[in-house]
C-alpha cells in the first residue's frame, strides 16, 4: 500500500532485533498490508538507542521517527528497554522547547509474535505523520555575513555586540 | 571581619596542605574579574570576592586532578552553583572528594555584564564598581551611575535555590536566606507560550548566528570529554565541519543531551557565548523534565544515582501510551 495521498514521507524506525524487528517480519510473513514510508534501522536492543540518533534523524530530514522495542519485562538483555524508556520519555518531553513537534517522534513496544500489532503501529504512526505533513527543515546557512558586519562596525570604531562598548578605562 | 577577610584567613590556614587554591582576582578593568591560582601566601593578597566573580572554577578541577599518580590537593572558592558542579563531578567519580577543599560563602547573585552594559549606557570608562546593599554604583571619571542590583543580576540567579555553597569544607560569612523563587524561570515560561513553529523559527535564527566556537562547551564544568567530545570527533562522525544552521543546532542538541540529569544550571554556557545565544532556555527546559520525571536535582547529593543510570520496572511518572 502506498501513502494515502500518493506522496511518501521519510519515517525512520529504530527496531530492536529481538522483538519488534521480528514483529515486523511476522507482519510481512502474514502479508499484512502496511504503508511503505518507514525505513527500518535494526539495533541490537532498544537500550542501544542514543536519543541523539533520533535528534540526528529529525534534523537531517526525517519527517518522523518511530522507536520500537521489547515490552517491559521482556527485554532480551533483561533491562535494556527500561533504560531506553527513561531516555526516550526524556527526549519526548524535551522536544517541544526546540520547536520540533513531539508528535513526530514515538516509541512503543511490539513483540516478535505481534504482527498484527505491528501493522497497527505502523499504520497509525504513518497516518499521524501524514497529517502533520513534511517536517520543517532547519535552513539558513551560517552567520558569517553577520560576522562581516561586526568586523565593519569594529573597524569603524563602534565596537561589537560581544564586548562592552566604551566602558573600558 | 568582612567575608573576604574571613575567607582569606581560612585559605591561609589551609594553604600549606594544598597544592593550590582557585579564586578570583581583578582582571584588566574594574568590571572584569579573572580566575586566580593561589600557590603562595603572596598570591592570596590578590584574591577578591564580589558579584563580578562570575566564573565557575569547578571547570578546572577534572583537568587538575586527573591522571594516575596524581595526588594534587586543590582548594577552590565556590558559589552555591559552583559547589553543585563539584558535587556532581564527585558523584560521577570524575574527581575524588578527599582531594578537593571547598571554601564556600553565601552568594547573593552575580552580575550579568550584558545587563550591566545595557544599564550603564553613556557611562564611559568605568573606574570602580561598588556594591552597597541592593544598589550598584559605577564610577567613571565624569559620571556616576547607580543601578539596582536586581536589574543587572544574572538570569540564572532569579531561580537559584542554592545561594549557600553545599557541602563546603569551610564557610565564610553568614548564610544567605533562601527566598521563595518561581519553579519555572520566567524566560522559559514566556518562551513556552509561543507556538511550536515560532519556537522552531527562533532557534533557527539563533543557530544561524552560532559560530561554533565551542565556548559553551569549554566553559561547562560538566563537559569533561575535552579532546574526545563527539562533536569534534571523526569517528564517530556526528557532525560535519560544515558550518550550517542545522549542524550548529545538532551541536547544541549533543550538549543538552549529554547534560541530562547532570546540568547544575550554573549558566556558564550562556555567559561565555560571544553571540549571546540564550542557551539556558534549553538547559532549564531539560532540567524541568528531569525534575518532573525523576524528581531528581543534579549536584545536590554525591551519593545519588543519576536518573538515566537506573530504572523502575513500573515507572510512576511515565505514561505507557496504549497503542
């Protein structure tokens, strides 16, 4: 199934090798229909996911990021998803201050046998991202032009904004 | 006996046991103090203590105390926020507590030179600064400007709840009473009223100005990776050398994420920023999240477990979203 409006968006998924990746496989084997916007990165455990992976993806042009690991109490490495839960929740609550819509990032738990649930997660998340549309990109080059302005001001004896003007003895 | 005299006496008594004591001295003019490394009693004479002593001296500690076979003992003068930085470093086992001697005092807040500059418009060549109660008097050869201290106080002091150095080995002067402060900083409160798109535009503009001089990182007492910082490493290659708004923003995100549950809100990053980017907005927001989710305040307890290095099987504050 292609995207609802015929245009694909870029969604990055970080999936735990032991459960969600298997869950996605189960969904595939079961021939459950899924949207195709998701690009999957397989990781050894949701505890492997540095919150910066998600930020990097969002800044580099992903329209959404989905993280999925083992259900709590089911981690292959006993406790990886507990640590992940803290980090991911921290990131989710921090995102609003940066102006990135926290709805573009979601984390959830899907086990290897839950093909149907995986289909539900992907479909819901993809349609949410489609409702939000493409993510705004951080553009605008660098501030070097402004530095040239500052240099001109300093040469003209007006001082620059980073130092105190005329207060030095 | 003034606080400074008392402090000097305490340092004089402790100095023979220590390799050095870090304090502040007068810099190139009356407005600028600079860090002072006291090794002898003669150096001690240059020690000053006033609200212009802005630097967090805790930043030097990991570098001074690092290394096998290093048995240096270092003392330092600490404000409340600096003492939190020391405690946080001790908690992370980055410095040994028994080789650090903290000389604390009751801090009434420090000056923001940006605000002082704005307040002292037209006052040229300031020769001396006097702090009298809640007033600051700036004297120049031909003018005198009087400013209320609250107006030029650094933004971080508005929500400070640690005026007195925590866990200080020596304490000079009287303790400052901790007044009631707003739980959320007014600047963050204002900022959060903006819609997401405006916040994004705000950071886009701020990050466009960033020149990635890394002053915020180098002055941060918690940034201890130094040469191994992932922002300047080629492997892993998190950031390109390209100077673009998105890369600058990513650098700041690295800084914030690596300070989760560690930042003591000393405000050094914002103070050091040559372009006055309001970095503390990000820090305050993150610290708010940590307080809310984990009921944790960094740099207050050397024996606490950092919130991201522990977990509960059932998290009371994290809502398991039903899918």
